[in-house]
């Protein structure tokens, strides 16, 4: 059993703070993804958990042990690195068995563990090759195999898929998820790719500038982002944000277009806000989901189309802001064609224009 | 009118050919030829007296030659290994230094900047049994009250030479290994730490294999240096006492210039060069193996 607990964990380089007193509780067996733009402190946080970076303040606990001052080798963790970090002079077999060899396990025991890991990751035919003779995907599997042979308390993944091409990345994503289902070990996974975060995580931790912005399940952070940063970071395409003001109980966009106030939001009269709507919630009539109780309609000329097969992304300009909308059961659309779009207001968001905080109650 | 007949490429290459011929090819052929004659420097006409492989046969049966040969191999082995260990230690330590590392790196090169002749004189002074620094120090510290005959006792003299060699050239290893340390990717080192390695194990299983190519390059360079060792030895002991520190080239030098038996000296020289070639080939083989095992291609 190993849960991981971060209490007021701080990292500073000299006088420069890069992680500000973050708190995080990770349950045993949970798959947690730290996600955020580069420089947000996610990798540093992971490396502090691993013991590769000193902890400047606060406390990191793995299981029931405080590990702040333990070297990596005593933390019973495994880590998969972005650049695979395989030992180039060792065969795949030696790479996989290295940690057990260091732990002075018996030869048959090592052989058994290596065979098991190789089997899980379909590495058996590659066991006698050197890392230099493997493809990127195979190297990544070896790196994962090296992590699982030890049966650690916690797996740490540091952007493990970012060096792979798009197709392989999708494949490996599935393999990682399958691996988690099979071994059930706690996983802490760092990525800057929100798709990876959404698809893999039990819970997502969104970080920015060394702070945790939001922690929640993929659906929570998608449906109820706490601020405009999370709203635009999570989800693809990113949520459309339009400046607006609340006047006379209605929402007035920059060009004067008035929309009813979305339900379930608290905004006071005269407040400057940002009106957030995902592409999935602004669709042309006749090519949309069934209308909900709270619909608003706008006419918008289409400036660009991105056909994706089952749907087409439509780009248009609404109240001076570029907006992406989605068209289901698509038909060809000419550039400049004006379509009537329905906005599902109950799925929309309002954020304070200044703080970016969500106005959802 | 005179017409230029030679093609331009030949005209352009001719100076290089002439120089190579004069500086390399002719001396090489001449020395090889003279090793088959009874050539004596003092009697130039002897260069035409062809005696076949007599000189080579003589060298093969000459106990002094083989003693010098063996001593050269011993010096190579001792000096190279000591320099490697010390250089590795130095490099690892200097790599840890954050403040003033550039200065340290420069200082590390100082011994290489001195003429080996002067180093020889310096160490001859240090090891002098009467006025030498070492005996003075040992006596002042009360470690001994006799004057240790460093350069008079054959074994001690050999060690004194090893010390001088090591002092001058450890930095060759240190600099090359330091370059290697800077080139090591950090990921595998961190992976090893997470995989449960102690700092020593990380060094032994991950860092050192990465450094081996650099060590072998230094070995190849230094093996050529040491195999032709002459200057330091000549100054410190001149091969003495009683030939106890005689190396190949001090023997060959004396035979050729003091005894004037140039034909014989050249024959020994050609056998001695084999030693250099064998060591160079050996270390390059090791280098290739080390690089291949790191997946650095061929």
C-alpha cells in the first residue's frame, strides 16, 4: 500500500521559487496526471517525489514514511524518463534486470521477473538486443519494463511519450493504461499534453507557475473548470472566450450582441466577464445535438473549415473574437457562408474578466 | 621556346611529394637499409657492407635488449595504469567543483607545459640522495635518518622515473576523462539512482562504461609517448645504474651515437617500433569495443 502525500512542498532555486507550497493527496493505486504548460513546476514536483531534486520546504510522504531526506534508492519508486534513459551498454535483458541485480536478488529470481515484465510488454523477442538497436516505441517499453520489474510502491512517468510520433503515442497511451489496470500500482504521470491527461488520469492536477490550479477527475476539470486558464487548457479545441459585460440581466458581447445569462452562474450587474463556450456547445442549426432548454442563437459567417470526417470544425468571428464551432453530420460549407448557430447556454461558462475565476455557483 | 609539359595537378602536388620524400621516405628507407649493414657512424664507408639479418639476429639474442624491452613494457603498464587512476580521480573531483573550475582545469595542464628535459632535471633534484627535496622532507619529518639512494638503487630509480612520468602526464588522462564526464547524458545516471544504485554503483555501472572510450583514447596517446620514453630517463639516470633503468630508446640511442653502431641501433629501433604498434592496435581495438557497446556506432 502506498499513497503519496505532498504537504506544503516548496522548491526554490536560490531565491527563485519554482514550486509554491503545493498540497496533494494521492491514494493507493490511483493514476494521477500532473499537467500544465512548460515551466509550471510539474516535472520539478515529480523529481522531488523521486528524490532527484532536493525539497526546499514542506513534506513528501510515500506510504507511511516521510521521504524528504531519503535518497532515491530508498524510496521504492520507479521512474520512466522522457528520453528513456536506458543503459546503452546493456542488453534489454540486463536493462530490465539491473535494479534487481543491484538489490542482490538471486539469478533465477531476476530471470523470472525479467521474463514476466518482458511478457507483459511483448519484449521477449528483443531481450538480447541493445537499446541502440530498438525503435523509439520499443525503447519506451523497455523503460516501462525496467520500472515494473521492481514492483515499486509508486511509478513516476516524466513526459514518457513526448518523443514518440503521434500514432505511436496513442498506442503507448493505451498500453500505459492497460499496464495500470494490470499492476494496480500508484502512478504519478507528468505531461504537457492535455489529451494524455484526460485519457489516462483518474485525477488530473493542473499546474501553472508553480501552483496547483485545480485538482479533479477528467470530467470535473472539463465540465467545471475553476478558471479561464483551466477552461482553455483542457479540451480540444480550446474553449472559446469572448469578452462581455453583464447588463440588464443579460450578457452583452463586445459588439452589442445580447445573450440571455447562462443559468447557474452568479454575476453582478455591470461586471466585466469572459463568456466561455466550447465548440461542442456552439453548433449550426440542423447539424447539432438536440437543443436543450437554454438555447441562444447567433448568425455568424464561416471563415475557415477543418473537416475531420465525422464532424467539421468551423471557424468564424463572433463579436470580434475568433470562435471555433463544431458541425455534426457535416455538409460542405463555403467560406463566407453565414450560418445560424445554436449556443447551449446551460453548458456555457462565465469567468471574471480580471481574476479569470469561474462564476459558476 | 621552353614548353611546360607536366600536368598542373602534378606540379601542384610536387612540393608536397618532395618534402615527404626528403623528410620521411628517404630517411625511413635509408635507416631500414642500414639496419641490414654493419654501418658505423665513425666509418661511413661501412654503410655499404651488407650483412643481411645479422643485426636483427643479434638483437634477438641480446639479453640487454630484451631487458630494456621488458622494462619499457613494465614502465608502460605501471605509468599508464597509475595515470589512469589518478587522472580519473582528478577528473571526477574537478567535475564536482562549481567555483573556479576553469582555473583548476588550466592549472591541471601545467605539468604538460614543461619540457620533459626540465622535468627530468627537477625530479633528479627532488630524488637526489644528498640535497634532494624528498630525502630532506623525510628526514625532517623524522620518518628516516638515512639518505635513501633513490637514483642509485635500481628499483628505486625505476620508481622515481615512473613518478616523473606520472607527474607530467596524468593531466592527459584527467583532461580527456573530464571531457568524457561532461559528455555523459544525465538521464541514465538518474535512472540508476532511482533503480537503487549507491553513488559508487552508479559510477561503476553507468558512469564508467561511458568513460571507457575516453580512457582508451588517452591510453593510446600515452602508450605511444611512453614507448618512446627517452628524455626524462636520460636526464635522471641515463639508463643506469648498471643498466637497471635502461629503456629501449636509451639503449638504442647509446648504441647508435655513443658506440656509433648505427646499423645495429636501427635494427633494434625497428623491433622497438613493433611494441608501439602492438599497444596502439590493442587500445584502438578496446576503444572500438567500448564504443560499440555504448551503441555509438562504428
